[in-house]
C-alpha cells in the first residue's frame, strides 16, 4: 500500500506486473513535476489489456505492507 501518493501513471486495471528500476527519464520526469525525487518511486510493466504491455510509474511519500484480506470490490 502506498501512502501520500503524489503521482500515478498506470491503467485503472492491469495484471501481471513486472517490477523494474525507474529509468533516468522517469526519475527526471518526476523531479521536474515535483521539484525532486520522492522517497518512494516504483516502476513496472504490466498487461493493461491492450496489444502491448504498459509502462507504469507510482511516486509516493511512503509504503506499507498490509496483512490480511484485500477486497477488490466494494461490498453491496
């Protein structure tokens, strides 16, 4: 779980993420937008449902591991 998220670039739904190091270009993009690199910068490639994988980027102030059941939909 990311906390105090400041930037998200990924589709609303995706699957099979493959995490990687952010590229120098992605680091520069975030630094330009926010005046420096945030404490947490996560990059990954995932299946967004199209013909090609999508490159995703999340910038946040912190992250935490949440144990237990994670509901993917809101109960009615």
